[in-house]
């Protein structure tokens, strides 16, 4: 990213969103207020959505190597499945 606005956007989306999801899973693990199932489902759907976005992107622009595109696709889909099974 060449501009401050661009770097801010990357930090917000890739950093902030990840931190929020981690915090949501910590809250879910503590199972306070009956939020566990909803949080787990929301995080699983977010991961599945990222995986779907990668698949669409891979159909448009073929990845040149396994890492990072295919590797993270597999990680996202595996974590989404694991979370949904844990519900």
C-alpha cells in the first residue's frame, strides 16, 4: 500500500477484523450470557466466506503457487468446519 489511507484500510480489515474474531471466540469459550453458539456460527461463516472468496478469486486468477492462497483456503475451510462441528 502506498498511501496512509490504504495502509489504514489493510490494518482495519486484516488486523482489526481478526482481533475482533479472536475476542469473540474468547467470549464464546467463556460461554457468558449464552452467546457461544451464535459467536461460533458467526466466526465459522466468516471463515467460510473468506474461503469462498478465495475460490472465486482462484477461478479468475490462478494462483502461481500453493502458499499462501491454497494454504489459507484449506486453513479457513478446516477451521470453519471444526467450529461448526463444535457447536
